């Protein structure tokens, strides 16, 4: 996470873009208690939707970088594989108790939100001294009112992902440089081949008495845990070379392991498995399994789902889960919920 404002996107002007705008307003309560959480640690707003995407705002009360006297705000979107890259301009405003704008910052140009970078913001927003001072007048009853506006510019050119658009290709054509029309299909083609069944499975796993077959190279490419277990890190014994007909795995359930394999082969969570086994419980199992097998993106996706289930009677359990598996974002979401719940 953490691209700083504001590297310009390589596209052209905004004349051929159709903006879609959305605004979210939230209150940072018990501001004095947020200080001291440490630089680089953030408090999350609730989710909001703009142009069919899920967005949220991050507030860094102790700054984005160590020893900073500035608070930071970052806008982030939950990236999903089927979401195309978009350019978005955003505004963050601090409001007075009567709702008037006391301080405002707007990104100077649209930023590209894609799989490589889904978070942009103001590393140097305003000093803590200014927030707490009477001149700005935004701190009232230990709370701060924040408004975030996101403007999404969807190109009608149907850009194919996070790379350059038509303007980039036109500029290169003028310079006499031939560019490939599309991004590489290697990864998609490789997965399509492995899923076709034409390549024989070369590794088996048994989990709770259930046997699963897979391709060693595929699971190793998606998980450092499998890579180390199957191919080692040098001279140590490897499962793949030990001639084991079936590797026994403990510490997870057959359903969760099935979900891990689904993610590895499809790059997405197993929706049917989740629905069949109960979304809350199954998502928790998948979260734990993703952490066990060191699949960070799957873990983040599960953590995002678990935030939906943060309620009065579940927040403590989810907080314990987040702390046990070192998930700071989920842990912070729980702390934020508990902070809002205080009288």
C-alpha cells in the first residue's frame, strides 16, 4: 500500500472521459486516543461505493512516515481481478462542526488505481498542531468530521488494465516505436492449460482424510509455503524429492484447503464453497489457511470480507483472530468499530 501523491497517469486529457463522482462523510471520534498508534498505522473509514467499486479512506494520525509532524490521508479501493484499472481524482476535506469546509486538499491529477497500486493520498496533509488549533476549528468534542469525494474517469477506449492507454500508443507511434497491442497472456494461458487436465498432477496432499491432487509448480508459484515445502531452499530435504506419494497436512480443514487450491488456480475466492459452508465461518477458515500457506493477497481478500461481520457480538473474536494472524488492517477495523461504539 502506499503510493504518494501524485504521480501523473500517462493518459491524455479528460475530454474523452465520463466522470462518476461519489462523496463519503465520516467522523473520527476520540481523536486524542488515536495519537500514539505509530507512524504508518491507519484508521479506516467505512466502505463506500463509487462507480461500482468499493472505496475507503485511511487516516494516519501519527503520520505516514516516522517522525512526521503531518497527518496523512489515503484513498484506497478494494481491487478485484475482474475490475479494470481506473483513473480517479480525489478530495479530502476537514469540516467544522457546522459542516463548512475548514481545510481541503485535492489531488492535482487523476491517479491510476490498478492491481499494482490501489492506494493514493496525501502523505503531507496538515500538521497535527493545525488540527488541534483553534484557528482551523475542526476539532470539536474530541472528534473530527471528514469528507472524501472520489471522481472516477472511465475511458471509453476500453483500456485493458493498468498499462498505458491509447494516448501512450499514439505517442509511441509518432516516435516510430512499435508497441504490442495487448499485455502478455502468458499467465492466463498457463493456468488455462493446467486447468484443462492435459497436464498430469504430480503432487498429492491429504487433509483430514481427504486427498487433493495438484501441480507442484502451480501451487509453488502462488505460495512460498508450498515452494519451500516442495522445492526447498537449497540442500535441505524437499517433499517433491523425498518420493512421498501423498503429503499429509495438518492445521487446516479439507474445506479450507479446497478453497486454497481454488484460489491458486482461479485467482479468486471460492464463492460456491463459501455459500455452502456459511460465509462468516468459511471466510474465517480461508483467512487462517491463507495465512498458514503465506498467500498474502488471498489473506487480504478474506480480511476484507471479515470486516462485514464486525458487530457488537463478534468484534472481540475477529480482533483476536486479526491479532493472532498479524493482520493490521483487520485489527484496525475492529479498533475503529470499538471506538465508535464508545459513549
